[in-house]
């Protein structure tokens, strides 16, 4: 039954087919229906309250000082009276999906099977919709937990074409967001992302290549390569997220959705 349904309807319809009372586990049902497990559960990760408080502060500091690494962020926290070790800061930064944003020599290799594509937008004049789309993920704090927000943005119009929330940064969640944008708005000439493993993996790049879309990737740690998405995050955080304390993921989804419609 589930394998037959996997070929019917869109992602929302397939999610509705999940039967939480079925003998087949929810994880297995999601796999067979070809949807991400994270998008089915939609629950914040259990994290100690003390860590959540530090993560919320790190999120604000990262927006103010995008060039700050774990050493500087630890110092900024210490100046505010928060005693925390640098290793702990690095651990929380990894969980949040943030890093210091500055150009540096590439000293690490991409994950096996993941290809890094060149940045194609330098000097390009962006003059029309669907010429260039960009995508990124950001951390969203909640009252008792957190989720991740992914968006696809049109560079010419600054319009948010599609977005999703997830409890993980897994590739499937990003692929679904991309597929939503393609289904609703056609396809761009160029698609730009950072070098995150979600975007360099074969599942994601295959969707772009299969639609004849040129793939562009930021320089490592170079936030200016995707500056319009960074501006969006700043607006989302200061005009929506930091003014709320979402109790549930559904509340976060509804409120963020209203804001993005306005944006």
C-alpha cells in the first residue's frame, strides 16, 4: 500500500498517509513514501535548558558578528557573565549549523561522493525573476527546543519561493523544499547554495542537474556570496523569531509562514 502511494500526490498528500497506529514504523513509512522522517515528526530536539539559553544568545551574536569563531564567541559570552568552555561553544555551533564566515584556504576535503561546484555569480547582473535562485538553512529557537528553517529565494525579486521547517538538517528536507519551489515557480537558470553537505550530496544536485539548472556554490565561509539570504535571515530573526517564544512547531510554522508571506 505505502509503495503504491509513494507515486501518488505531492509531499503534503503523502505525509497525510502516515498511519501512526500501523505495525510498520513511522520511519519505515516515511522511507517508503519518499518523504523525510524529520518532516513527519516535527518535534524539537530535547536539549538542556541551559544549552538552549546559550544557543539563543549565540544565534544573536552570530548575526551581529558573523566573522566570530568559537574563541571570540566564548569571549563575548564571558563578557556577559556566561561561563562556558570553548569546546562547548564549538559543539553548540555545530548543532546550530553556524560557523565563522570569512574566506580561508580550503584545508578539508568534501565528503566522499560530494562534488563542490564553482561560484558562478561573481560579476553577473541579476535582472529578472527565475534567473538566479538561492537556498540556505538557519537555526530557529523555540521556547523549549529548536528547529531549522530552509528557504528558496529569488535573487531578483527577493521573494521567498518555498520554505520548510525540520527538526534535522538532513538532505531530504532540503530536497523537498527545492522540489516545492520548482513545482510552484518553474526553474531558474542558476541555483546557488553554500557548501553544506545537504547541498553537495547527490540527492540534491541530481534534482538541479535533472532540470538543466546550473549549480553555483559559495566560497567556503564567504557569506557575501549569498548576501541576500543572509539579509533575509536577519529580517526573519529580528522582526519575527526574536519577538516570539514558539511553544510548538506548528505554532512556529504558522507564525513564520505569515511573516514570510508578508516578506
